[in-house]
C-alpha cells in the first residue's frame, strides 16, 4: 500500500540556527506522537541547512528543495544530486512551480534532474500543476499530463517506487485560495489514471500523490479524506511546528 506523507517545503526561509530549532521541534513532536501518526513526515529545507538539520532529526525524512541538472563541473552556485545525498538528505523536491516560473525549468531539464537524483539514491517529490489561466481555459489536464509524461514516463516501473507526485494548483499557492477537496480529488484521480495507463494498476495504487496549495490544519482533514489524496506538500504552514503538526495529525 502507498504511504501517506506530509512534507514541508520551507522555501527561502529561516537561518541555519532557526532551521535547526524548527527541525528539532518537528522531530520531537513526531517522536512524541509515536504510533499514533498515520503518515510519514518529511521536511524540505534550504541547501545551507541540510547537513546541520540532518544531525538533529531521527524520526523524519529530509529533502532538498532542488538539485542541479548536471552531475559536476563548472556550474558556479549549483548543487548536484550527489552533493545533496552526501548531507544525509533522503529526498529532493523537483519541478516546483516557483522553479518552473522564476528559473525557467523545463520538462526536459526536470527529466535530467529526476534521473540524476535517482542515480544518487534520492527519492523524488515531483511537482506538477496548472496556472489560473490554464484552469480557466480548461487546458489543465493537458498541462499536467505533459509535465508527467515528459519528465517521468521514461522511468521503469521499478524506478517509479522512488517517486512521490505532488499536485500543486499554482493559483492556490501562497494566495490563501485552496482547491476544493473535490477539485483536488479530481486531479489526483486523473494522475493515478495516467499512471495506471502507463505502468498498470499496481504502480498507480502504490504511488503517493500529495496535494500542495494552501493546505492548513483547518482544511487538511477534508482533503486527506479523499481516496486519492495521500497527504500534502506544505509551504507556509510548515514554518511553525504547531501548524505543521496540525496537518500531520489530520489523518
């Protein structure tokens, strides 16, 4: 059976000291909750924090927020997948809408990043989703399909065991807007259908699909109750341990 996961994405927030403190608080809360938790917990932190945070957690996974599309070389300022893995990170977030929009990451570039991440032994949280314009003009199914097909569907069924998909309606990130639980379920079911068509029902049913888009403790229970929503990729609400744990405990 697929795992329920709640993953935080801190984005460009916190100093290293602040990040270590927050990671410690989340880890301690997860330890205290013990077997009562019904999901795995991951935190996605800035590159600068990875090694320090890795030394302060024991019960949660650790993700980088990105990695380079090259293995090594003269790429000043970039951080490769093996570098990420060497910090103790277990996961990497790829394809976030902010990376696509602000840094012009393409589906082809993300395909390369996915391959390098998997080769480095990292699990990938792969983001997909539509803009407000694409939602309004009805092209969002085609957009999401292209993002998955062009970046992931070259993988084998065995490799897909290391992929988590996060659906993020771009119009609901940091806006306070949230897709209704029915809207989110519709897309999650569509994604699972694409996986079933490509890889078969076993892979589709085993793949975790997260919702990312202004998920909060107040709306998480309704979202997570849907059959194809397996957790959340959490932005702003992951920057405080209490609000993040309010989502973690929503299952």
